[in-house]
């Protein structure tokens, strides 16, 4: 089972600087019938509620679930500021404590890799309605030789040698295997790429909010990292705003047939 960082340590940067999923994702999901008005949706690993708020704005009846009280407090504040009513639950994806067959949709954005995939898949199958659907979505920066992301990942590894999320392609074929082994059906996927603009300040905040920095390092080490990161930007990537390559990956599936 993965050892999770404590994102509650970096909730302010997380809420302010992590880029939300792009509107194009929600447009494509709507074409698949996912995220429509009136649907009852559970957002696993909701964090500060980035996905939950979008689905609530679309008219879904949303519950956001996360194990971190600090993250849920941040999520509640952001939702309240925009006038959205979302039910917040402090619990884990592997054992939610929620009623069986109670949700039309379940989403998991930027978090499935922190779960015990087998246990989480079984719990999702339990609490989804028979005709319900699961969404697993990722929105990842792309390290390419010589680019900003690759340089920053090298810096993260100097401070957090055990950090294991670098070098990603933004594609997750293992999700198909995990869901297939759990008996999920009608599994389909799509992905697309885009450039995300970040000011230097916002990009530094985004990296401070990552698992290998603010989620795991002591505050003094985060400050040292941030100062070195600032020097790296000034020395080799002075354009502002930055254009950071990202990839969206989404997989949709239905629970096992009874």
C-alpha cells in the first residue's frame, strides 16, 4: 500500500497554486454522460475540492471525501466562498463508511495512486449504483529532456531521494488492469495534451504543494528548496509566464455486473 504524504502540511499552496483540471475534460465527460445535473456524485481524495466544485457547479449532488481534516477545511472554505453546497466526509477511499449502491458517479482525480487499488476498487463497486460509473483522472506535468519539468524533478529528487512520481508519461495502463481484475466493465479511456501557463510565483507554489516537497519535507527544507528553485528559474527559465506541458488522462468504467 502506498505511503501517503501529508498534503495538510501544504494546504495553502495546494489550494492556491495547483492548476485545476481544464474545461475540456468536463466537456468530454459530459459527452459521455458523466457530470450531468441531478447525478449523485462522490469525489474520492477530494483534497481542496477542485473536482467536487466543478461537478457541483454543473448541478450534481456532490459529496467530497478525504482523510485530511486540513484539506477538507480548505475545501469547505473554497466551496462556501463560491456559494456551493457540498457534503464533506472525512474518511478513506478503501473504507468510506457510506451506504452501498448510493452514488450514480464516483470520481478520483490526482489520487488513485495513493490508494490501495484493489481495496479502493472493491469499495467503489460496493457504493456505486449498478448502472453507475467511475472516473479516474490525472492532470500531470510532462518531463521532457531539457525542459523545465525535468530540471525541477531533478531538484526534487536531491531533496527527496525516495520521491517516486518523477519521469511520468501521464498515461496509466495499469489502471485498466486494476479495474479489470476487480471486475469492472465497459472500460474506456481518453487523453489529450495542453500547455498550462504559470507565473514564476505560481509555479513555485505548485511545486511546494507537491508530495516530494511540501507534503513530506520539514518547513526549513521546503524554504531551502524554494530558494534554490527560484534561482533555477531565474538562471535557466526566465520567461514569465512559463508554458508547462501537461497531459490529461481519464478512464471511465462501470461496476461489476451482479
